[in-house]
C-alpha cells in the first residue's frame, strides 16, 4: 500500500510518503518525508532550515535512516536504528488478529487534536521568538564586551598620556632647578667681580691722584727749567755787550797808547824809568774773557746737566705714570667688558629662567587641563561602564527569564509530547516505532533532539523538536 500526506507545521511544509509491503506474515514500510522550512522572515520554527527523511521499516526490527540539512546553522545529524534482521525469518500468523476490530472513534478527538496542534504551533512560535530574543541579547552582550574592551584600551591610553605629561613636567622642573643653581653661581661670580671692580676703581682713583701730583711736580720742574733757561738767555744777552765793551775798551786803550807814543816821540828827552804800573790790556781782556767764558760754560753745563737730569727724571716719571695709566685703563676696560659680559649672561639667565617658569606654568596648566579632561573622560567612561554593567545585568536578567520561560516551554512540550504519544498509543493500539535525531549547532553548541515516531495503524509520522 502506498500513501502520502502533507501537513503544515508552524508555517513549514512537510510531506511524507510510505510504502508497506507484506512479507510472510510480517510487513515492511517504506516512507519518505520532505520538509521545507520557512524563510528567514517567514513564520514558523526558524531555527531549522530544511528536513528530509527516508525510512524503511520492517516488522520486528525497525530501522530508520534519516538525513537532514540545516544550511544556515551547520548542524550535524545522525540517525538511530536497530540491528538489521536476518535474511530469512520464520513467520507465524495469528488468524485471530485478522478479524476486524470494533473501534469507536470519539467525535471530539479531532477537535482536541486540532487544538493541541494549534497550541503546539503557538508554543513553537513563542519558542522561536524567545530564541530570536536570546540571539539579540547575545549580540548585545558581544557589543557590550567590545565597548568594554575599547574603554579599557582608552583608559590605558589616557594613563600613558598622563605619565607622559608628568615626565615632561618633571624634566622642566629639573631644568628650572639647574637654571636657578646656575643663576646663583652667576650671582656669586657677579658679586666677586663687583668687589674686584670696586678695588680697581679705588686703585684707579689713587693712580689718578698720583698722576695729578706728578703733573704738579712736572709743572714746577718746568717752571724751574724755564727760569733757568731765562737766566741762560740773560747771561747770553749780557755776553755780547760785555764783548762790545771789551772791544771798545781795547780800542780806547790802543788809541791812548798811540797818543802816548806820539807824544813820547815828539820829545827829545827820553826818560827811562821803571814803571811797574804798566798795564797790559790784552792780558786783562783775555783774563776777563776767559773768566766770563769759564763762568758761562760752567753755568751752561750746570744748567744743561740739571735740565737734562730733570728732563730724564720727568720723562721716566711720565713714562711710568703713563704705563701705569695705560695698565689701569686696560684693566678698567677689561673689567668693563667682564661686567658687560656677566651682566648679559645674568640677563640671559634671567630671561631663560622667566621662559622656563612660563613654560613650567604653561605645562602645569596644560597638564592640569589634560588631567581634568582625563578625569572627566574617566568619569564618563566609568559612568558608561556602570551603565553598560547595568544594561548587561538587565540583559542577563532578561536572558535568565527567557531561559526560565524556555525551560517551562520545554516542560510543556515534553508534557504535550507524552499526551500525544498516549493518545496515539490509545488510538493505534500498536506501539509506535520511534527514532531520535540529534542535531548540534556548531556555532552555539546547543543540541537539538528531533523525535520521529511512526504509527503503523494510521500510517502517520510524528515529529517533535526539543533541546
């Protein structure tokens, strides 16, 4: 006998075909099933994609071969079957079993079965909705974990930035301390230089006083030299009149001698007498001239030697004073240059110190601003983290509620399955042949069990899904 049936199950198409071949008092059943699951957006149980079954059943040794396909979730399926019968078996026929049975069918049984099917359909839809909600909650959980990891990484970045700012501020502080120490050293050097400058100033003032004294002495000596030179000029001026006077006197004496000789020559009487009063004017003039020349030469030599000595002394004194003055001027210029250099260095150090202080203040302000910003961001992240934890707790609570509801639905499904099995057993009076199909989702690790029952009396296949 060949029979076929098609029934909708939660919006999914299901078809089956079976063949029963009697063989020596026993019977064999060949059945075929095909099931088309709803699309991703259609109604019905969306966890499974498509299901197909072919089975060959022999009385006494049921054998079920099942193949299934779930392309969207990657399930693995395997069938359960009993041992294969021997090729030849002895058959005994009980003729009392061939007599027709008087079976009375309850007219309300179909309505009850229809209601039970509708309830099962509703429960399957509800179960599918719960599974969708569980998946949505799992996606939200993954999203929250990703956000948490991102916030943790940002927190690490903020902490590394804070350490970087602290290191930069510490470096600026060390530079400021070094500049302060250098400015103290330069200030001490400036004090020493100022003390040396005061000493050189005092020495310079003393040298100026000595120079004034030397200049006064030089003026006095110059006055003495001038007076000596004037005396020499007067003496030289007196020499010429004395020479003229000497020449005049010589001429006068010669004329007198000539006159006397002429008078003597006119007289005839020659008187010889020893005149001790004979005067030799040439000798007298020569002596006077020699004395005047001697006095003039001595005066000239003395004045010249004295003048040269004084000039040499004044030259030596002036040279020494000039050298001392030049040295003092050089030292004073060197000190002025040192003072200017040190003043420039001090000003530069002060400017660098001011710049470093401004940089430190700016860095501290920036660091404080960055720290306050980091604290605000940290507070925001902590608030977001707390909110994410609360959301995760709510999602976990909802997930727990969904799992509790699922457990209740599983219990209800198992209860309805037992009720259906009991009804089928009471209606068929023949124990059904049952096969269990185990399907495991590789991604989620959830195992689904499909119970396939074949009722020989009604030639129907019952499929129940459970987890």
